[in-house]
C-alpha cells in the first residue's frame, strides 16, 4: 500500500528550492517597475538630468550598433563617429528650410529622420565591400580614413554643414506635436523639448535593443559569432563570411545614423568638432566596459561613458583635483577620459566579460542553492 501511495503521490519539492518560473517572474516584475520609473521621470527630474539621460540613450543606440559589428562579429571599426555625423547632418539638410542661408530640402521632419538613417546605411553600404574583405587592425585602419574624410567635409562644405560654426537643428514634428521649447502642460507639469524627446528616446532605444537582441539570438547571431570565433571554420560550415560582414557593417552604420539624429535633436545644434576620433574611441570604450557582444552591456557601457563627464562637470566644485572648464587644472572632460580609460584597462585585466559579467555571476545559481543540484 505504501508503495502505491509513493507512486501516485507527487514528488515532494525540496525545501528551499525556487520554482523554475519564479526567476522569470522576478525579471518581468523588475522590468515593469523599471519601465514605470523611466516613464515617470520627466514629471520629477529637471532639465539637466533629462538631457543627460537623452545623451545616454543616443549613446546606447550607437553602442548597440558597434557592438553588433565589433562585439558579435569581431570587426574593428574606428569610423563610427563618421556615420553619426551623417545621421546628424543628414537630418539637418533634409529637414532644414534654408532660411539660415544653408542648404535645406524642407522635408517633413519624421521623413527627414528616416532618410538620414537610410543615408547612413547607404554610406555603410558603399564601404561594405571593403568591410567584407578586411578584418582586425586592417579594417580599423581603413575605417580610420572615414574620420579624416568626414572632418574635412564637415569643416569645408559650408553650404551643407555651416563649417566650423555648425548649423541649427530643426525640431522634430511628429503626430502634430513639435518637440521644441514650446511648453505643453501635462498633469500640471510643463513639458519642454527634453521632456517630449525623452519618450521618443525611450521608444527608439527599446526598439533598437529588441531588434539587436533578436538578431543575436537567431541564426544571424550564431553566424556572426562563428565568424568572430573562427572565420575559416565558419566558411567551411557554409556561412557567407564576406556577405555577413558587409551586412552587419551596414546595420551598424544605420544604428549610428539613428544615434546621430537623436543627438542632433537633443543638442539642437551640430558642430564638426564633436564627430571626431575621440567619439569613435569612446564608443569602443563603451562596449569594452559594458561587455562585448551583449545588448545590455552596450547600454550599461554607454550610460557610464556618456554620463561620467556630465556628472563631473556638474559637481566639479565639490570634487578634488577636478576644476570647472576654463579655470585651469584637470577639466571634467579630461578626468572622465582618465577614469573610463582606467576602467577599460581594469575590465580587460580583471573582468573580460565587462559589466554584464557581474550581473551574470550574481544571477547564476551556486551548487547547493535553490535552482541547482548540490
């Protein structure tokens, strides 16, 4: 009788064992709470913090793009800033009305933004035959040429770019709402340009992150990882190496173009100095610090690298060895480069997987703990 009872009765759950679906429920709950906080922030934060957050969102979009190329496919690119510039200035030219004496086609701003992203992708497509055949340092040197070409054009094509003075950015107009400084009162809170753009940035970052995650988790992602880990073996297995390299380069260029459009809308003015070599190096630092080949790592690294100089500038008076710009000493921009330069070295030496590896270690069950057999 006892044997029958043991056979019919369900197996007792070990004491302390976490149900298999509970971690996923916790993740969904945390994600929902995080989304609610992000949606509510414009009602409570001032302009500085919202603008800093928008810079981080734009940087995260661009970092996701270069992480697909460098982190997932193993292709080094030093020309990411070139494609950001195409997105930013392409939007200005396509949406500008020409009243400032500069070339402008006067297209609807939403269409100009989409075409600017497509223009960045087209520029990446023109370079993709080279990207499909080169790898490693050779591709890095080849893309480095794009920075010098871009800087020459930005400083000398005055009718298009405004030269060293840059040009104003037309405000986005979407669904009848203009994302400029004209205030819209929502729940007794005045919404200016950064408050309105906050939600645009959230939607763009979410869409870009989900798309990249789908790419990495699907067949293209497995092919990209195979190319990164062993190009010859990937070719033997039937992966079209050159085609994948070229395609990912175009996709990365479009991500950069979208980041450039969002940056232009936040800055409200584009200047050539911003889109130089330093910006490309910062994007490489973002993905190394955050974690190569990871969407979450790209977002985390972008947040750190983009927010650090702004925080140092805001609190320079209270920080030792850091002085306000123009007063002598170490400026916040220089201090931030020292810090995330040191962070890159520390990550390479002690945490090769980047910041996401810390989160992975914390979430991984240990032997003898709930979720894993002892």
